[in-house]
C-alpha cells in the first residue's frame, strides 16, 4: 500500500480541547518537550489559535506572538522537516512562511480574508482546504445536512476552483473533510467510510480525528484516554485512502499503520 504522511500536532494555545496548556506558553522547555514528542512526524502542524467548538478567535498579533516562541526550533529543523502553519489569517501565514514554514493548514479554506490564496500561490507551497460550516464559535448549529458527503464534495469543487484562479497547482491542494467541524458524531464515521469519494476529486486527503469527542459518543471517555480509539480510526482512515493523518500521538499511530500494512502484505 501507499505511504501515508503523519502530521504531528503542536498547539501553542492555552485552550485547545486536548493539549491546551497555559503553562506551556510561558515555559520554553515544555514547548521543546512537546516538539520532541512529535519530532518523528513527516509534517509538524503548528497552531497559535484553538479551533475547538465554541473557541473564541484571537488577533493576528497575538497569534504571531505565540508561534514566534518556536522560531528557533523551526529555523533549526526546517531543512529536514516540513512545518505547517495552522491558521486562516493571511498575515499569520505570511509571518510563518517567512520564518521557514512550507505549508498552510486553513480551516476556512481561504474564505476568511482575501489574500490567503494569493500568498500560497506566490510561495508555491501546499495548502489544506477544510470543510466547515459556520465558525468554531457557532459551527455546531450547522450539523444537519440533506446529504453530508454531497455537501462536502460541492464545497471542495467550489474552493478548489477558487484556489486555481490564483494559480495554485493541483499538487499543492490538500482536502480535509473537517472531522468534528459542524458535524454530528455519526457524521464523522460516515466521512471516514467515504474517503474514497473525496479521493475521486483527484487531490490528497487529510484526516484529522485525533482524540476527538466522536470517538466516545456516550462521552464516557475523556480526550486524555482516547488514544486507542484514535489509533484504530486512523488505521481505518489509512486503509480507506487517507494520504495525511493529523495526530497528537505520532509513534502510536505509526505502529498501528505498520501492523495494518504488514497484515495486508501477508
């Protein structure tokens, strides 16, 4: 089977749903420890603003201040590692790119403000376009669909067409169906079942399900205890065609994928 890329999550936020930590923002050694935990990933996705349900936006200046705390780590490792900036703000993305980042992960798929597509095109780097209705503040109001998968496919058709107007190449377009973003719990399983339909659009597909609440529909398992569920569903996502897996637990995800790959080879 094809190789899958593992994207490790590095949140520099006090309020992310799983690993938000105000102390980490103030302690460089804790930040470095978090980086070391995911350093074996193919891509490192750095975020300065939480996008969990009901999270409040912050200014681009504050977001830049947060990601700037690891500028030295990025500069030291950017020649051997791909760093992705998890932002929807063009000014934050521009700062990151100028400091060694080579990828943009945009939960608004270029819709938040003009400038993101032009920026990405000028630098000729990949961009992740994510499906979401509403915003993180109110997205859970918009979880009812006539046909979820058709809605996602139509959304991607429109956003890809817009991206191409700015000269973004096919090879630099990555599609993320937005697990947990304006989706009901069972919707997320439906998306994973239908990765093959998204793949038919002709672009790489990223799945970000790590430790999310749909893995415990009865809400009996906390985010801290959803590692097993995350590894299982990431392995299934890989089996169904995902090209990139965005995860908190890099080593464990690789082990799960390796077991599955060996099983398929046998």
